[in-house]
């Protein structure tokens, strides 16, 4: 019995050590990346050499982030581009199907999968198909950094508990940098178009529409959006009646 208890204790300690090591890796993954390039407060880390076009991409990221008041003061943010799928899967774990990921407990870091910096393109999971002209690499970076900025503002626990429509809708709102046709998407929403169903399309247009309604048409601030209790179903009913 004592041997069993001792073995169980070692097992628990070993698992705890692995978990702690993994959390440490998420917080400080820099040693896994051979190359880095900084522009002001943004640092890009890559598996492969970084081309000069990185400055243009990061400049566009900053343009998009300037829409976010939590970006005031330009906190330092790290962006990790994982050109090798094993590294992306290691660092994003259960979220590896998404184009990028940011953890609420490590808001200074954003992880993205394979990209072509020279073309400002993020590739889909197959590593060959580009994400599309309306969502360039700079969009994805700004989107994930916005998640980090939101976590910095709210705190880790509140950010973790934030409803998906607020978290993803606001990140999409900032990431798109103003490139969003409200009226067009409102009509698609009323028609029940599949592109406005996040589960069917994988896009956040529906959530973006709700956030744009509150911020642009009703004058709510981002802080109010993220902290107020808002009835999403009522908001959607009101949009249907618009």
C-alpha cells in the first residue's frame, strides 16, 4: 500500500511538473524560434528568416490596433509565426484548428500558423490555401493581439469567462480595421445566410455585426461592451426588426 501511495504521489508530482513546464513554454516560447524582428512595440518571431516586408505587415497591424483603446501606451506584444505544423500544434494544443490563438493567462503572446510575410497571407490548415484577401496576415495578427489586450484590460479570469460573441466579435472588429460593410452583413443576417453562422462558416461576421451595432450605432465604448451584461438574443431580435 505504501508503495502504491508513493508511486501515486510521484505520478501526481510528475504530471504537475509537466503542466508547469508547458505553461512556462506558453509564456516564454522564444527559444523555439530562430529569428525575430521588432517594430516599435511588436516583435515577430519566426521559424525561418524574416523578409523586409515584415515592417509593412507590422505597420498594418498597428494601424488596425489603433482602433482599440486598450492599445494606448503600446504594450509590448510578441507574435509567433509557426511555419512548421508540429510547433503550432504544440503551442496551441486544442486550438490548433484555428488560424491563431492567444491565451488569457499569457496575453503578451499571440500564436499563428504558417504564413507568407512577403504576401501578407496566412495559410489555412492545409498549409497551401491562403485565407483570403479580406483576412490578410495583418488581420489575424491584430485579431489575436486584441484578445491579449482584452485579457490585459479585464484580467485573466474575466477574459476567460467573456462570451464568445463579445471576445471574437470585438477581436474581429479591431482586426478588420474598419473594413466591414454593416448594411450588407445586416441583410445577410436577416436572410439567415450561412456566412453569418460562425459554426457553419468559421467566420465571426455575426459577432462582428453585433459589436458594430453597439459600438458604432449605439455609441457604447469598448470597455462598456466587454463589462456590461448584454442580452444577445434581445440584441439580435432588435437587429432583425431594424
